[in-house]
C-alpha cells in the first residue's frame, strides 16, 4: 500500500509517494488533464490518495478514484499541521497530506454525488444571475439620483420606468451607460428565466425538494439548495451513528473482559 499526497495548484501539482518501506518519491507535474490521467494510471487499487480541497479538487479526485483504492479530500481549515506550519512549501504540504492519510488523522470534506453537484451548480448559477441583476438595477437608480432627475415611478425597471430611462435627458456618458445597462438587464432577465425553468424542472423531479417546498416560504431555488445541505447532513448523521455504534461495541468488549477477569 502506498500513500500519495497531492498539493494541487492551478498550473502545477506537487506529488509525494510514501511507500511501505518508508521511502519517499517526489515529483512535480503540470495540472494538465493528460498528465493527471497518466498519474492515475500509475495508481494501484490499494493506494490511498490525499489532496486539499481546492476549486478543481473534486474532478481530480474523481479522475484518480478510477484507479486508486481511496481518494481523500482534506479540509484545509482543519488541517492545522499544514495551516500553522512555519515551513510551508509544496513538498512539505504534499508530505504532510500523505502522512496524515497514513495515520488516519486527515480531516476530510464531504464529496457530493453527481446529482447533488449538478443541483448545486444550477442553484448557484441562478443565484449569481440574481445578484448581477441587482447590481444593474442599482446602477440605473444611481444614474438618476446623481443627475437630480425626478423619476415618475419608484421601480425604474418596470415598463414605465424603462420607457422613462430610454428618453430622459442625460449627459452623453450617462446615456451610453443607461442604454448599455438596459440591454444587459434584458439579457440577464432572459437568461435567469431560462435558468429558473431548468431549476424548477430539477426541483419537481426530486421528491426531497418537493417535500421541502411544502414548507411556507420555500420555493424551488431554496429547496434545491436545501437538498444539497440535507445530503451532507445525512452523511454526517450516518457517520455519527457509526461512531456511536463502534463506541458501544468497544464498551461492551471492555465489560466482557472485566467480567471474564472477575470470574
């Protein structure tokens, strides 16, 4: 069995191979799909791979899991041996990940399933479009306020407000900005409506989201995000129950040992 630590960066990855005889091999490769695939082909079914949670950690972990026996993604906020290390280099970080995986003390993060990951991306995209819409609306209101223009309606993005914005007399630079923001607003609204349609279809196909939507105030977007949280909590409850069961078995074995010694 080998323990492999990966310190993954955007352009390159430091790899530490810890062998059973105590020897260590180190290498540095580019974070490239072809080279990562070649790395995966060198793994064995009894290998344990550990890497920190980063933007591309999950796809790399799934690629390596096709050949490795176990792939662990560590929680960088809880990996104190790395976070509080005075000698923080890529080689040291990769070695520490392999050592923690070998000792069983590596704090890991939850790795969502494909369907949960898909729901998370769709919900995050829909939410991000909403934030962009809010920024555009705020810019339109700011233009009117700083030019001391009295708007006929409070909501500048309603039909009446948009007609007013298209015809109001503004300085040239402000006019160009308002016209560009109105076009961007229409594009974002159409894009968000399509994202909402896809998200709603996903929500209605999920029994868990359907159940969450029975609670007043929870729509399909909140329900999909809540389902991803529930999936993680289900895993945590299962792990807690498993720990309690193992503790019960240990206490029972200790009790039987004490009883046997008394006899």
